[in-house]
C-alpha cells in the first residue's frame, strides 16, 4: 500500500479518500463499531464484525500494523495521531465496561488490538468442542425448514471461525485442491443437514440424495421449502362460518369468554401445521411426541366436564326444565366486552341480551305454564315465543296425537288413553324416568295399532308426560329391522319387510311418525307379530318342506350353501327323519383363505448362499445416539445373525453394502441371493438395484401383505425383542 506518509519533504501532502489517514466528515469518536459490545464471549464473531466495520472506513491498517506511526517531525504525524485516536475510541466503545477499563491506557490501537487477541483470540478448544457437539446433535424437531437451516448455518459459520479449514497457500498447485476441499465440505454439511430432518421428509430426502450432480446446500434448501409449502397448501383449513351457530354440548368458559386465547391457540397450530405424525397420520406433531405412542400427560383432577378449571357452561339450546335457572352461568362478562366468533360486537351484544331475557322469562313463567316443556329436550310449546331459525333449529310446535321417533327412549309411551287398545294393569307399578329427571309411576300399558299388520306392544300409559314417543330400540326388536335416518326421512328396512318403507319425516329437528306412510308397512310371508316377538311361520315352512319330501341330506346341504350339518337341524327341513353327514370336498375349499405355507427348513448347502434381511419399525424411545431402527441379517445355512442399529431406514442400504464387502473379505464368500420384504429402501431404490445388479446378487422379495415368506428374519426379530424385554426385568 502506498501511503501519504511516504511522501518526502515537509510539504503537507494531499490525502485521498482511499488513504487510511483520511477522515470522513461523518466519522465521530463516540460511535461504536458493532451493535453489541464485547463481553468476553465469542471473540471470533466480534473480531470479524470489527474488521468489517474498519474495512468500510479504510482503517484496518491501524490494527494490523500496516500503517505505522511516522516520525514526530514528519508532516503526517499529526494526521496519524488523529486517526489513531479515532480508531482507539471506536474500539473502546465496542467493549463492555469491565474489559474497557483494562485496556483504557493503551496509546495505540495496534497495542490494544494485540492485547485483545492475546487474551481472547487463542484457540478455544472448549468452544470448539461445544460447537462440534451442537453440529453433531443438530435436528429439526419442531422447527420449520427456514429456522432449521438458519440454526445450521449459524453453527457452520461459528465452527469455521473457531477452527478454520486449512488451505493451500503455495499458489503452485494445479489440482485446485482448495476448490475440491470446499466442495467436499459442502457435501458433508448437506448430508448432515438432511440427516437431521424429520421422518416426514424421507421421500424428498431420498430424491435429493439420488440427484446427479449432487445439489448444493442452497438448491436442497429450496426444494425442501417448496415441499413444505405444498404440504401447507394440501392441509385442510378450518374457518368459522359467517354467522355463529349453536349446537348441543358444553364448552369451557375460557374458550367461550376469552376469544384471544382461542386465537393464540389457532396461531400456534398454524405454525406447527407442517409437522406430520407418521404413526397417527395427523398434523401438528411428530411421531416423537405422539400421545398415542407415548401416553397422554398427567392432568389436574380439579377440572370440569368441558375442560380444565371451572365447570362447563350450558348453552342456550339446552333443555328448558323447571330447574333451568340453576343451569345458567352465575358469572359472565359484560356484553360490551365480549365478541363471539363470527359476530361483531353489536351482534354479540344483541344475542347475549336475547339469551338473558329468554332465561329470565322461562323462570318467571315456570309456575304459570304447564310442565310440557320440561319433558323433552329441544321442544317449545305453543305458548312460547317464536325465535329466529337462523340461530335455533330445534324449536317447533307439536299437535296432539303426534308420535315422535326417539332413539333415546327405552319403551313406547303415550299420555293419550284413547290412542291405546287392550289396556292392562301391571301387577306392580314400574318407575319411569322422564327427560327432565323426574320419576313417575306407570300402572297401565296397552297396544298401538298403526296398520293391519303392524301393532306395537307394549305401550306405556304415562299421563304426566305430554308427548307420545316411539322407541327405536323397541321398534327394531319387534320388527327385526334396521332404521336409517337421513336429513329429512326415517326409513325401515329388513328381512321382515317386503320393501323399505318411509315411516317418519323431519319436522323442525325432530323425526315425527307419518300415520299415512306407516300404513304401507307390509310384513313378508312367514313373519308374525306375537307379544313383542317376531317368529318364523311354521305353516309356511311345512308347506315348503312338503314340496321337497324324499330329498337326501347332501342335496339340501348343497342347496342351502354348504352350511354345517348341525345348523341344518335348526332349519326344520324334512329329511325323512335321518340326517346323514356325508363328507363334503367343497366346504374346506370355500372356507380356506389362502394356501398353507411350507415349513421353514434350510435349503442352502453352504454359508452366504441365501441371506435374509429385514428392518424393524421405529421404536418410540430413542437410544443415547438417536437410533430408533435396527437392521437384522440372517444367514440361511448357519442361522448366524448380524444386527445393526440405525437412525433412519435410509442407512439400511449402506449397511448391506458394507456387509457384502465384509463377507467377501473376512469369509472369502460371495452372497448369491438376498431375500427381503417390499421395503422401499431396498425394492425401489435405484442405488440398491444398481448395487445388486453390479455384484450379481439376486434380490428376492416377498409378496405384498405376506410376511410369512420372509419368516426366518421375522421370527428372529420376535426373538430379539422378547430377549430385550426379558432383560429389562
């Protein structure tokens, strides 16, 4: 560097802006060089930041000794003193108080810099050990791809600063060793970066490893980010509807009255939406933290039915019973401070005011109105107000004589004495629990004629109950049929009916019996209703049997689909009094699912002629080294076993390659056949297929969903796991 101090003579030279002695008008002695003062830790990063700042100001020569102090009589001495004081002030402002006081009395910036390098710039082996440990244990865990790459890049840069890779400086090499060494270092870092990815990125990791030429870290990072974004697009996003709707159930007060907590929870779920559990096939967590595998965390005992903390809140659509006042919430926030999801503040205020008036009105009119509304959930009598169906879908008015199809009732019941026939008294009154929790005594029961063929029996007479109920349980037991509920209809279908029949329609949230449609119910020939039972018509059976007298038991056995002879006795078939059980060759073939597997015997004649290979699924607890898989190799002739622990399944092919070389070197043997299942790392990998082809190894795979064909190594897996569990006790 040609500095202005080299100018001869006493004339003051012209200082160029590129000269270290030039001071820009914006340079001030009170400004620091770095944003964070040096406190004694991480000297390498602080040193690099200071050198970058001084390079921008053309002042590095004052700390590396290039710009030496001129003689006191030289014309540039005064300029050098001014610049030295400026750099010295910048360095002092970049140190914390304790370190600044120890170097405050140095005369030159060069002396201060050498002192700091001598104290803090020595090779820090402890720091190198910590950085290398962090790099070795680097994994993605709950981070996204961007955060994971940022953390890895920071550790790599810190490792280079602590222990730089040696470079060739002779400038005589023609092999370009520095560039090759840099490429080698980049490949190792990319492999380490891919090893730390979660198991959900196994597919894209395999694609990156098979790319030719091998991509750089930046290209691999771009592919991973694209894969992460595509997964976020494929996830189904749940949105709240424009208007809030209410459904039957309970909720926690913290979720209903503190919407900001709910928003925070949805935000956290959005950040973790890229995580996928391979075991449970759900998003939001990885297999390492899957509650299905590791168990649920302990929860406090003082929690309500709807969650932790206080008791659940009953919503407005609950059953309006006589004790409804006790079921409402005792404490609630002011309507002005509450905004329900999907509603603005004004709409929320109106809705809460409406619910408050509804509750108070129900309490005041409790003594005046009859208790009809107390017996059925979701039913409002004709004396009640009419509400907007936009918010309530279970409000209706029922006429007298209406029958409700109820899946929650155990028996048919009615309050109308005229609707029942053949009334009888119980020997002892029975107790019936109504939907409002009250218990009443029932003394009478009767029959309900719905059509010529359909008579329901028994039907309880409950005068205190103001609604007619048809029990789905009793109906299906009596008719031996199935009940299908759709959005608008209730359908009966079964072998006792000639055809499916619609018996009810949906009316304001309830399925109501249609007396006109139920008349179309026709039972099939041979079925009779008798005292709540349905039996086969023996007369029709006799007619059928008389038409087939004299037939042998073998013919009947084939006619009825080869059912067992013991079951044929229950059909009432006339077999001339004798049922001869003849051997049938078709029965065992029809009941056979697959051909039997041959016994596992040794078919080879020398070691390593046939090798069985299989990998075991991931275990929910990792080893100290992070292993969760293991590869088992069994020789068919000697049954010798080799077991290797693996972090991921991608390591299987490398272990098999090393095993082939080991057998060739140590035992002077060549593996001829390798048998495994249809694992992707062996059956579809181009690396595996090329390796087997180049070494002349025949790769045999078992059929899909047939692990018995690879039973030698499968049984060895079972034996290893049983021994491992036994050693734990």
